[in-house]
């Protein structure tokens, strides 16, 4: 007779109860992610560390309080809230609101989640989105600036947004009135894809004057937010969302901004995240150009057209090349991926630059653990993936 230690039996039993709870309450694959997101007091850094340690929300919920407290940034209060499943909002009600709004959840292991956003210090564990799917491994450039721009600023933002779109570069902004909206209109006019990052829920149109643009962005791109549906505009939300604007992007362009403005906060966050910063010069007599001029003095590249941006980004700014790759690597990698079998390709599509645990790959593919391990070894030999400590895997 096989003997199972009492502690292990308890862990297995609690795991079965939790999985049963998840399956009975909602079969949506993102429901466990929503539950983790809604744990009271759980921040992005602690969530990131927990996911790196355990690999999935289900594994986190089955972990003991004592185990979790060994993870950096996980306090006794947070571990207690996870163990007791103490949520800030009711997950079931929130999921119904998401479905009713025609929105969706993008978890940090979803292929749709922007790869570059995973590189920042505190990436959101999930995004709420509305609109078409975010293209994977494409180049995004943020264009931001004053909410009260000059006609010159509006013209330059539209021009840059349109030129970027025509060259296959996607535009990210905050869907605010002024420069943000002008750049996104320009992108749409250029036939491009644009992401509006909100400081509200994705079901809240703010400002109301941008209703038409909001609808166009949903049709020609998407809106995303890390805030729950129904979240109203509050001043503290916008600096928080700005790190996502810069995090998704390879570079940030400031068109018009005062010396002390949210746009310069975004530029500062971009520098912290290792992104390029660009600025469009304006009149020396205009206070609206003082922020852009300050950035140029600090070393930001002066921009007069999209060509200046592409020149600075180099290979990263060419459509189809991933961040940090040299020319030709994308094509070579595609050729190798084409040779993979159906199951190996399914695993490869799930993998990203954010570490994913072997158990999560097994869960998502439905394959046997041995089969997944064997295919991972095959892809590692082909130079497509890398194994990290703790049975975690990433794309190279």
C-alpha cells in the first residue's frame, strides 16, 4: 500500500477542492487569473514573484501560507488573503460584467499579452481589453502630449501617427483629448493598429468628447486597462497607466507638453524601462513646448517625422522583428518553427519571454507531462526555448 504523508495529502486534497471550485463556479480559463487579480492587497510585484515561483494561479491558491511568505514582497496579510480567498470584488460578478461589456481578460501568459510589457518591473498580471486582438511581437511606438495643444501640435501628432502606421509601426497612447487622440486618429487614417491605454475601466469612455475615437479604436485596434470595469477617472490612475503606455512601446514620442506634465512622467518611466525617448520641437515662446525642449536638452532625439524614429530604433523598428533581435533572426526562427510538429507548435505558441511553469504548459495543452518535457527538450536543442530554474521555460 502506498503511503502519502499527511501534509502532502492535505496539499493534494486542497488542490482538488480548489480546482473543483474553479470548474464548478466558472469554466472560463481566465477565471483563476481574475480570482488572483482580485485578491485583496495583492500588488503587481508580489503577483509577479508568486507566478515565477508557482507557475499558475491554481498552484498559488493551493500553496501554504508559510510557503508564500518566503516569496519576496509577499506579506503575511497578502498570504492570508490568498489562503482565505479574500477578494476585493466578487470574481463571479466581475466576470459577468466583463462578458456583458463585450470585453475580455488577457493574462500575462496569454500570447496576446504584449511581450515588451513583461519586461518592466511591475507588469500588470492581467489586462482587461475591448477590441481586436493585439498582434504579437510587433513594434509599438507611444505618442503622448498636452491635452490642450496648439494647432501645430495637433498637426504634428496626426502626421507622426499616420506616418508610423504607413510604415507598419503600431501606435500606443492614452486616448486622451489633444495630442493622444490626434496621434491615434492619424494612425487610423494611415491604416494602422492602435492601442488606447485607459486610466478607467474599458467600459468607461473618458473624456466623453472622445466617444467617436473610442469606437474607432475598438474597431481598428483595442483599448486596454488594468483597472476593473466600472472604474471612474481618478487623478491617481493616470500615472499608473502611463507605465503601461511606455512598457508596451519601443519608444515614446512627446509632441507638446509643459515642463511638469503627465507626458514627462511617461517619458521618465520610458527611460527607467530602457525605452527610447523622442521629442518634437516647438516654439521657444510656447509653454506647451517647454517639456519637449527640456527632453531634447537631456538627450532625447529631436523628431520631425516618423523617419527620425525609425532611424533611431534601427532593426527593432522594422515590422516583423522582435525587440532586441538583429536583422534576419525573425525569418530564421520562423523557418525553424515551421518544422515543428502540431504539439510542439502548440507549446511554442503558449511560451513567451515571461517564465511559464511546466505544469501550466501541461494544463493549457492537455498533453502528458512526459510528452511536454520531451518537446521542450527538442525545442531547446533547436535554440527556440530556454529552461530556467524551477521548471520554468521562456522563449529565447
